[in-house]
């Protein structure tokens, strides 16, 4: 590579790392310049060096635009650089006419070529740059923002998501253990990206990386210092039922050699631009393999998971309160809290979060909130069959079973706000995973050890 191109690429890499702030509008003259750059990239003339130079110039142009300019730039790619309709129609007609003849396979190749849009050719050229993949992931973050108001960007988003799913195939990803001795820049990213249980300090982080803990992440070779997803694991001798205990910085360090259970208590996706690109299930399988190799005595692999949409669902489903909170529950809560013994009174009390600090009042909520959470997990749907809760959808879709509900397992403001403090253990039994997945896909059957008392009571009432 010439020294000139090398310097240009280095300059481009600096732009991506520093996220240029020299934002400019995309006026009519700049729009024409961008169109010409895109057409040049779409033609793909010249060799590898030319492709890199074109991608560098295009990336520089994009990064220097303001928000409206970036929207216009992406819209230009989406609307003017799709497949040629006439070319697709001609290739399809040729393919149809050749089916069953020796010319069928050549016609199929031509049809495939016609369907591959200039958009894809433009995006692919960024792969050649040191920070090109990073650029495309960040570009999709912009795209996902703009698409909310501009449906015509959907075609570009679909193509970019498809390309990213290929470039971020798990076969290209590396599983790495993250420790307290990992680079400080990487540890800072753990603090930044933790999405389930916020990391409040370096002491908190050190506790999560101690000898009785493990943290693993998936990394891409083109983004070696950027975890795509990471999971935090606690090694214990029991099925954990309280997140505060797991996160207690002052708790004694457990002897990992005595552990028989691995608790996955936090899984965080870090890249918004990779939404729809799934590798979380592969991460858990790889981590289980790694843990079994290091700790052959482990017998249980479980999560301690939040129910992030429980409260939202419950407040939209008034009938569930009538069945979860029986008249006796309402009267008892009303007397203890000096509030009306009604659904509205109970909901107002739950919204204050003060009930959780009162032991007698908390005990009165134990049975009804457990009934509510069980009914939610086993019946709540988004659409006809899609499991409503995203965390449940992830773990059940990967073959886990619902093992146990845990009352007031998360007393943090976030835990009380989202799910009245309720958490759940999903258990991964390696021998049952495939059977659980097949039953869920074929019959919508949820693997579970808990029962739904509301449904059972309804059946008895109907009889």
C-alpha cells in the first residue's frame, strides 16, 4: 500500500475514533457531491486501493454532516441505490424460462446478481478499512433513529442488518474472559455498557470480577477492544434468590472450588447498531462449556433474571389484579397500610415503593405478587404466540426452563419499579435444552417448574 493511502486511512481511523464534531448541513451542492461519491462506490471500478480510498472519502463526508444531513445522506442510499427493477424482472423471466434446462443454474446466478443492490456493494467496501466495521455499526445507530419517522429507510436497514449478521457470525467472534487485570479502557466499557444492574464504582466492579466470579464477552477481530455482549457469572453452592446478596461488596469471597452452581445474573448487549443480530444464545453455550472445563464439579447452570415488563403488563391488564389479589389479600394490605382495600389502592401503594421496607406489609404482598408474576410469565403474549417478556423470550427460546420465582429479589428502585422486586431463575439443563426449544417452537409449550395459580383457580371456577 502506498504511504499516501496509508496516511489517508490513518486519518480516517482517527476520525472514527474521535467521532468528528465538525457537523455541516447537506445542501443541494453537497447532495450532488454525495450522489457522485455513492455512484463511484457502486460502480466499484479499480482495485483494492481505489476501493479503500473511495470508502474513506465517503465515510469522511458522512461523519462531517449534521443530523439532518446524515438523514438525507442515508435516504439517498436507500431510495436511489436499490436493485434495478427492470434488470430484476428480466433476470427473473430468464430464470423462469430456463427451469428444468441446463441453463437454469446460469440463470439463477444472474438473478442473484440482479437482486444484489448497489447499496450492498457500497456498504461492503467499508470492510477494507481498519475502522470500517465500527463505522457501519455506528451508522446503523443513526439509521435506527431516523427510521422511526422515515419508513423508506427500511430497505437500507434490512440490507445493513443482513450484512452485519454475516460479518458478525459467531464463527468470527472470539470468547474472552474479562478480569480485573484486563485493560482499564475495557473495564471502563463494562461500567458504561452494564444494562441490567448498574456498576456504581470500581470497588463494585472489582467485586464482580473476584475469584468467585467470571465475566465473559464476545469480541470481533475488527473491534478487538469493544465487547459486543458480555455475561456476568457468580459461582455459588445454591440457586441464588436475591441480587443484593450477589452484588454485596462486603460479602466474603466464596471458595470457587466448592461451587456446584453457576448463576448468570447479568447479560448486556453493548451495540445498538447490532440490534437484530443474535449471538447471546451462543455466548451462554460457550460460557457453559468454558465453566465445565474449569469447574467440572458444577451441576447447575441458572440465571437470576429480571422481569422488566411485569409492571407495564400488569397495569395494562386490570383483570389480572382481580385474580392475583384475593379479597383477603386486599383487606390485609388495606389494614396494614391504611389504604383502601381495592385494586387502585394497592397499585398506588406499590408505586410508592415504601411497602418493601415494611416487613409485615411485604409479607402480605408475597402471595399475590407471586401469583401475578407466575401468571405473567406463563400467559402474557405479544401477538398470538410471542412471549411478551423479552428476557423470558430469550432464555426460554434458548432451551431453559422456568425454575423458581423469587419475591423481593431485587429491592433496588429499578427492580421495584419494573417488577415489584420480583425475579426469576431460568435453569439450563444441557440434556433438556433441545427438547424444550422444539416444544416451544412446535406447540408454544413453556418448560416450567412453577404453576399458574390464577389459571388453576379459573378452571376450578368453571367446573
